[in-house]
C-alpha cells in the first residue's frame, strides 16, 4: 500500500519541479534577454577575464571554471551572461562562439582572441593577455578622464557664474545708472548692451549653442564623413592633436600586436582593429592597409601612405616584418607611446588649468571694472554735493 502511494505521488512530485523549472527557465530567459540589451561593466569583464585565466591555467575545465565564476557573481546582467555562457559551453559550444552572442560584454576583439587561443590550445595565455590589455586600456582612459575632469568643472562653474551675472546682476546696475543719469564709459556701455541682448534673446544665446551641440553629437554618431572631418580636425589642433595622435597610435599598436601575438591572422586582426577603433581617421587608414595587405604586400608601406602613423612607427613596423617579430615590435611601440601619452597629458593640463583660471579672472575683472568705475564716479559726485 505504501509503495502504491509512493508511486502515485511520484508523478505529481516530478511534475512540480518541471513546472517550477519552467517558471525558472522563463525567468532566466527574461533576465538573459535583459542582459543582452543592457551593457555590462568593463571592470567586471576585466576581473572575470583575469579570474578565468587563473582557473584555466590551473587546469580546471572551462565549463567548471564558468560554473565557479557564475556562482560567485552578484545578481545582475553579468551574472545572467555568465549563466548563458555556462549553458552554451556545457552544451558543446566553443567559448569564443558563446561569447560572440554577447557583443556588449565581449567585443569582436575579445571573442577573436579567445577563438585564436582555443585553436592554438593556449586559452589561459590568451586570456591573461586580454586581461593585461584591458587593464592598460582602462588605465589610459582613467588617466585622460582624470586629467579632463578638473578643467571641465572649472569651465562649467565659470560659465554658470558669468551667465548668472550677465542675466540677473548686470540689469540691476543698469537701473542704478539710469536713476542717476550717469555718464558711462565705453566698456560699461558695451557690457550693458551685451547683457540686454542676452536677456532679450536668451533662447538664442542659450538654446542655439545647446542645439548645435546636440546636432554635433548626432552627426558624430551617425555620419561617417562628418566624424572623419571632426577627428581629422582634432589631430591638427596644437597640443590636443599630439595627445590624440599618440593615443590613437598606442591603441592601434597594442590591439594589433596583441591579436598577432595571440595567433590571429593579419587580415583578420586588421579587420578587428578597424571595427573596434573609435577614430574615424584610423578606421579609414586601417582599411587602406588591409586592402593593400590583401593584395600580398607588407604592412609598413601602406601604413606610411595612410598618413595616420609617423615615421618612427612605420620604421619599427618595417623592422618587425623583416625580423619576424612584428607583434613584439608593435607592443614596444605601444609601451613607448603610452608613456608619451601620459607625459603629453600631464604637460597639456599643466597649461590648460592655469589658462582657464587666468581667462576666468580676466572676464570677472572686466565685469567688475566696467560696473564699479561708474559707481565710484557716482559716489564722488554725491560726496561733492
């Protein structure tokens, strides 16, 4: 009797987990779909790469390593991505192919290097290279952002203060001057006229720059010719152009050298560099190089003709091709230019910061002098009466 009751209960009990499993799988699918739409933190991907390289280097199978990392990950989009990676890899899908399904977490550069590591049986080594590559790239981005944040805040505060003075403070001085019928110097009249124009046509003075800035970002995002012209102009600017050029060359050399070192064919590596770079000038130059290399020529000559690289880089690449050490030479170029970028940024912003403060002081000084000279004259007239 007990056995019959147990057998009768077993279908119900087996159906219950199936139902809960269906609900869980539906929730998991929903979370994974949300994760595909949302971005994943760059820092989390870098930490995952380093940890996966360590586990893989210790001889732990990829599926088990993914299970460990997925288990210790905090709930969120990246945990859902890891869960789907684990599901795909456990089902026999190569890790690179599973990663390619999540381009917001693992870009083409990442998945291509993993594919090369899988093909060469050196996945742990390649993952370690990817981790170092991402750490260096993050360090450069952090350096640039940290150097820009202070001047940007100073400029924003200065613009806000001066705008407030022009819109609300200066018109009150206009009323004071009118009540005393004072003779105003030319600088004061100019300042008052400018303030009156801003107050009357505030929608043009504030709205038009905002609209132009919005259009600039829209065209920069959607128009390749416009983006190319803007990036080309940035390279021609004094000081800023030097930093931009060195940063672009360092990024190209690091990415291309790491791909070749990982076993990615040259044409595929150039295609990945072209698709992952943010510089329209470099994108066009790399495409020209790739087209020439496809015809059987070397890399150095089309690099020199592209105009995106200086003679030192071209000569080092030529030596690397001749000696069969192109990857090592490119990484040396990247190291040298990353140091040069750091120095250039430090030098640039040592000039920019005091220049902003001086410009702010000049503007505020002009406003103070233009407003208080007539006030002193009025006070002298009142004192003599």
